[in-house]
C-alpha cells in the first residue's frame, strides 16, 4: 500500500539513530519514588494512604470519585515517607505521595498472564478493568482510557486506529515497543476493538520504522483475530503525522471539525503503549505503574530506551544513562517540538512522559527574532490551516477578539510554524498565550 499522509506539516531531521537500535532496558530503583496525584487529564486523585503505611507493587494508593480521572498505583513496594507538594514536569507543582522503596520484587506476580482466554469478557468488563488499572493515553495527552472507550451512545464508531507513528524527533520508545512486544500490543488493540464493539482496526506506522512494521505484521499473522479485521497502514514520514486529526485525515480522508473529537467522525485512536498497558491489565491484572521512555539528546552520555517506574526522578534516570556530557543547555520532557522545558531535574516521570531530551548549549541556542517578512511559510506548514503569524500578531497586541476570529483555539501547538519561520518568531508561544487568554474570557 502506498504511504499515506496529510496536508501541511514539515520534514524534520529526526535524530532517531541515537536510540533506534537500542533495546528497552529497565532502570534501577531510585532512593525515592515521587507519585504526583495529578498525572492525567481531569481531576486530581485523593490519597488513600498516609505516611508510615507499607505498600506493595501495584497497590492502589490514590483515587477520585470524579468522572474524568484515573486511579494511581504504587510502582514499588516500600514505605510511605510523606504526602506533600513537589515539582511536576507539566503543571509545575502538585501534591504527591513519596515512597521509600524496599527493593522487594512483588512485581513478579504480574509477569505471567493469568487470563489466556478473553473471549468470555464483554465490553463493560474490559472497560472496568482498564479503569481499575488506572490506564490513560500514553501518547502524551494522558486522557483516562476508560472514558475514551465509552463514547456517547449516539456516536457510531466504525474504525479503530492504533497510533504507531511516533513522529516527534529523537523519540524511539514506541518503535522499540512494536519491535520487542508486538504480540501484546496487538492483543491490547483487539481488546480495545472489543470494548468499543467495532470490527475494523488499522495499525498506523510511519515508513521510517521498517522493523516495527515487520514485527507487527508477523505478530498479526500469528494471532489471526476471529471476527475482527485489523491491518497495517504505512504512513509517509512527516511531522505531525501522529496527531489524531492528522492520522484520521491521512488514513480515512475524514476531517475532524474544530472543537470536535475523533468519535464525531466515527473513530477511536489509541497509542501503541496504551494498547500494551491494556493487554497487561486484562491478561496480567497489572496496573499502569511503569512505561517505556526514550532518554536522548546530544548532552546525554549514553542515550537509551528505558522501562521506567512512574515516579522515578529525572535526575536518577539521567544518571542511569551516564549523566550529562558537556554543558546542558535545555532539559525537555517529551520531544523537541511539543515537549516542555524543565527548570529542575528532581521532577518525577508521570504517565504522560514519553521521553527526556537533554540538549547542549549550542543545540538549545535561540536565534534572534526579526520582523515578519510575510513569506507565508507558517501557513503552508500548518496542519490545521491557520494563519499563525496573524494570530501571533493579535496576541502581541492583546487583541484576543481578533485571535478568536482567526480560530486560535484550533491550534494543536505542534510547532511547525515556529520551525519554518525564517524570522525566528516564537509563534507557538504567542498562540498559546492567545489560547489561554481566550479561555479566561469564556
């Protein structure tokens, strides 16, 4: 099948060669595990443990009665040291449960599947397991998966898309997961399809991941799903191919309208690591307390793909990769296009973290901003057909009414416009400012 793509976007230098050939390895235990009580979209959880309590690996430690939330489990066995406000890699600060690990390996109970046959499970039972195990979207948004698998009854869902695009530069953890654990990912995808009661599924992978495509196809041929048609579609390598709306447009030709969601055009989209977490939850009764991430960049001594327990401090992970070489210019959680720069290294990994990127001072250098020359490159690259420079100008002048008419809230903050701008205007930051101001006025 010819590689599919979408309008707009940019072709980047991807730097994936730093880690694409490195198998996923497990990180050693840190001295402290810090579990933020908000690491998903929606309401923060409330701790059900207190300082001095002993916990086991996989034990429930926090939950919420709110609809949009996800329970949190201990990634280690040990003792609760404190419940206090700590640094958070995305929102700045958050109440957290701090655990002192004792090094015992109760996680062994999750290594062997306890459920080999899922035919007897119905949709509600699968969704209940997903909820109980605290699974959220691991592509970055961290939206509670049990909510995503329960679309409104008036929406007809006919297609499931498994997102294996991993279009951000530097990141390769999804690629390695597809190469190393394809069977579990496909079994998780089939469980998603069963939960949403659809029979048509698509595995979407960019064409710069040939070994992942081969591994997933071999696993798919071996599993032979009964009553469910699932196939692999190859995507042309282009950023931001992994965006939900871009995937749907490229594969199905359907356009998700502004302020609408994939289920409004009959689709459900999930990341490959989310599918694997669902496989582990249903087959092994394993809560989501660890995930694969990529640690990379020209300031990392030994770039790697790692299996990391949620709550592990970034400083410990960086040390596990040989530490920082040279002078650190910027530390980013996520990829270089949509990641978030950090002001401290003691922030913990949360469920939404897909990578840690350490850039040297030279790589992180900010070019001098110049006047807009009206070249139109930002408009050409925008995957949602905005005029970024006009929105940015409105934001600079605090004309948020104009920014609203220019559909600033449709921006997916992919960074394509800033990347191609020859005048080095911080377009994304200005559009983010406009979006926040518009939201405050509503």
